[in-house]
């Protein structure tokens, strides 16, 4: 069945591919607003995506992720790539100033038409932050942006989950984190493909890099192929080139070994499963639960007037009946 938004979308896409930021912004907003990814749009995007290299950048608050992102964007701009940036702003009050900081820092980038920067909030993403982020990546990919950098603080679960959207994850550490490397969540260490010790202009960077090396060596799954650890000072623009080259090299390796394809397949499967679950919940399960909710039965369960497992079976029965109706 033709969708009424179809011609509108083709027009937006064509304009987005020319670098029209308003058109790109509108497409991303549509992905974000729909809660579950806008399936008509995702269907139309599918034929246009798969070229962009998606780099996730994560690390503790204040590690210099935005400063690094800014430098890395400039490196790829010099090579004439059109670069996309998705900055996932942490909603925590402690880092609430990040958006403004990012804006100020990336001001000169904002004037460059070869760069598209989008802030995305952890709040208000009905279908989940990862889904919204993945939709935004697809839009940018379809519009010809490559690489696409996603910056997020490695604190909350949803922020870390965003890294699933990336092909490659860059984990940023800095000297003097108190408990040093321990301050980086173990979960983040495991997802890193390239490690950066930023603020190498400050004392203690060597030690941080050494500790990182030891921690990574202890992981038996990695011991044969330790991810690279690079030191840099984003602020002084030292070591940024080497870092970007290392990221590019990693991408070539992943391309040659089919690792990239495997990761993308896994990601697609996860995304589609999340999408199906969302739709199932929204269209099938929530109407059934609205008629006969858990809450409305709590008292009956407690007083043995109704059995909770019978209730659950009853919900399932309703779904089957409703689900099989054409
Ligand atoms: N000394 C030093 N300071 C740096 C370096 N890179 C960034 N900074 C400073 O560290 C502070 C935080 O930098 P950001 O780039 O905002 O860090 P962030 O990781 O994006 O921060 P959040 O998004 O709030 O988590 C700023 O004051 C930067 O100027 C560096 O290489 N050396
Ligand atoms: Mg930042």
C-alpha cells in the first residue's frame, strides 16, 4: 500500500543528499518522534545505507570526548569526507552543561556544510535511545556522511547501549580519574576496539596507558589481538592524526576479515528484534493489558481470588485471538 508520506520522503532524501541540513533534520526528527522507528522511512532508507563507517566514542564525563570529536572531524574534513556527528547529551544534572559546551566547542564546525551535528537527548525517546540513534545514523548514512561519530558518556545503561549502533568503539580514558582505570566501567572496557588516553599533556598519562594495557591483557578473549592504545592531547591537537589513522586501519582490518559484515548483521538482527518487540507491545500486548491490567488484579492475586498465572495465560489467550484476526 503506498504511503502518503512517500513522495515527501524521497524529496527530503534527495535534498539531504545535497547536504540540505533542514531536510536531514526533518528526517531525523521523524525517526525520533515515531517512538518505534518509522518503518516506512526505514524501508525506504534501506537501499541507500551501508557505506558509512560508524564510530562510537565513549568514556567518563569530562574526558575530552567532545574536544576529540571536534579534532577528529577536522582530520576527516581535510580528507574531504562529509562527517556526521551525533552527540548524545547526558541528562544527568552533573553533566547538564555538556550541550552548551559542545555547541561552543563545535561552533566553527557548525559553519562547515560538510559536517552535520545533531544532539540527541536521553530523555523522551519512546522507542529507546539506541533505536532513535540508529535511525539517525541511517539517515546520515543515506545522505552520504562517512564517517559518522557518536559521542556518549559511558555512564548510564542506555548511553552504553548506544554503542551497539557503532561499527567500532573508541574508549576514552584520562589520567587522574581517582581510582584511575577502575573508574572506567568494566562493561566499557569490553566493548572497546581502540583505546585513547586523552589529556596526555597532564602528568600520569603513561601510567594510565600502562594500567589499561594490563587490564586488557587480562581478558583472555583479547590476549591474541590486543586493541591499540593511543595517547593524545585533543586540546593541543597532538596525536589526533595517529588516532584517526588507527581507527581507519581497524576498519580496513574488519572489512578484510568479514568482521564488519558480521557485526552489522548482528546489529541488524538486534535492531529488528527490538523493532518487532516494540510493535508487538504497542499494538498487541498493551490493548490486552489495558483491559485487564496487572495492577487491577493485585488485590485479587493477594487474596487468592484470582491466580496470577491464570491471569498471564488469559492475557496470552487474548493476544492469540486478536493476533490471528486479519
Ligand atoms: N589538559 C587537557 N584538557 C583537555 C584535553 N581535552 C579536553 N580537555 C578539557 O577537558 C574538559 C572537558 O572536555 P570535553 O571535550 O567537554 O569533555 P567530554 O568528555 O565531552 O565531556 P562530557 O560530554 O561532559 O562528558 C574541557 O575543559 C576541555 O578543555 C586535553 O587533551 N588536555
Ligand atoms: Mg561532551
